[in-house]
C-alpha cells in the first residue's frame, strides 16, 4: 500500500509541476488493446483483452509524462478436465513517452498492478510501448508484465487509443 501511495504522490507532483509550465498539449486517451499471453500465464490463458485510460502532458517537443490505468482480462482456457479461471490486472502507473519524430513514439507505463483473482494482491507493473501517434489516435505494440512473487503474468500485443485533446 505504501508503494501505491508513493506512486500517486509522484504522479500528482508531476501534474502540478506540469500545470505551472503552461506549454505543450494535454490529451485524455481512451483505447483498447489485445494480446497473446506469454511466460507464466501462457499455459492457463490463451488471450488478453483490455481497455486503457490515460492522461498525457506533452511538456516538450520530445518528452511527455502522465498517468495510466485501465483493465486487462486474461481469459482462462480449458485443458481436458481442467478449467482455468479468468483474471485481470488493474494498473495504476506513470506514463513516460519519448518522441524521436513528430509521429513516432517510444515509452513505458510503470507503476503498480492489482490482480483481481488469486492469493497475490499485485506487484510492479510495466508496459513498454512503441507506436505511431497523431492528434486523433495512436496505434502501438506493447509488452505488458506484472512482477509478483510466485506469479508473473505477461502478454504481447497491439492497441489503439483515441486522443481527446484537452488544451495547448
């Protein structure tokens, strides 16, 4: 819980610092993503599907920060008589982006991910992304992972976000 509180304080601090700069463009991003489970979870799930909610502050021409949340559902599969349950991840993360060109970006969402099922409550959440961006939408490829003591679900996939421009 202390990690979550520290993460929220860090995101809030970035937000306040950004509000004082008064430059760049802010976006509210709403999107969907889908992927194939890899690693620990590939034996019990065959598909991951989710939605994203992000707020991005574009402070300079090349760098951006923000906050990210959403939900990813890992669909359980059936093997013979064994049926695995669905489970989900709810991230609370900071968003970091680098734009080497106007429309191309590299970035990562880093923070804490809450598990919706099982004995573990959550752990370190990470989601590196690479994609194409314009003022209306983004399309990206990602690797999403969660580091938990005995269970580390991950997926590789693609997503699309619709950008709602908030202001310049």
